C-alpha cells in the first residue's frame, strides 16, 4: 500500500524507504553517547571549596592537571583508567541556596567513561569538603511573616492618602467610601 503524501497525492514506495534510510544514517553518524555529568551542591562558598578540590584531584587522586582557573571556576585534568587517559573536568559554580547561604555546585564530567566514575569522584570530593570544612552553619532564621506585613500596611496607607486627596472619607471613618462630600458639609 502506498503512503499518502500531503495534498492527497500518493508517494512512491521508494520515498518511504529513502526517508527511513536517511534517519538510520543520521542515527549512525550521531555521537555514540552524550557527555554525562554528575552534580552535587556543597554548602560552602566556592572560594573555600577551590583549594580542597584542586588538592583532591592532584594530591589525593594523583591526576595530572592540564589547566585550572579559579576565577572561572574550572579544573581540567587527566583520568587514568585501564592504561588509558581520559579527559576530565571539574566545575565549581557559585550559587545561593534558598536560605540565602553561599553554596557551590560541583560538576564532574569525564569523556568516554560511564557516569559511575563521575559519581564516585563527586562522592569522594564532597566527603573531603565536609571533612576539611566541617558542617556549614545552620541557615539564618527568618522572622515569621505577619499576615498583614509591612507591604500590606503601606498599601493601606496609600489608599487612605488617595481617599483623603479626593476629598472623601475612607471606609471605616463614617460616610460611604469614595463619595465626595457636599461643599460646606461637616465631617
């Protein structure tokens, strides 16, 4: 059975096969796997985590460091596994958590290796940060928000001022709200 082309015309049977072949070719030429990335957040500022991260890679793990830039927040290194070297990268991304604390997002990526290698490095680095830097201070307590907070009060004050400027009495002060007073009428 021939496939229908747009407009009701019948497409040639070879067109469907050609489209399928083109899709198969595109899939074959596409990269075999996307670069995996393992991420975690540590509750310490990036400036405090930087030295620990570099020491972890170079001293603890013995990885040759190709390039590092503290201001940009990255370290490029070589990961040796099974007699072969793989390129690795660690990114330190400064952020602020929901409690207003400075935190650091750590991102490991190793090309051509399964994700569990990245995850293992990430787990060891976060443990080292906790060991060296300790537990972070608890988040600052925020005062409970009042139902009629300062913003609500400001809005009420603005409404009263507007009503007074218009020459009428605001609600709750006698008279109908928004109705102008008659000239010479007492308040």
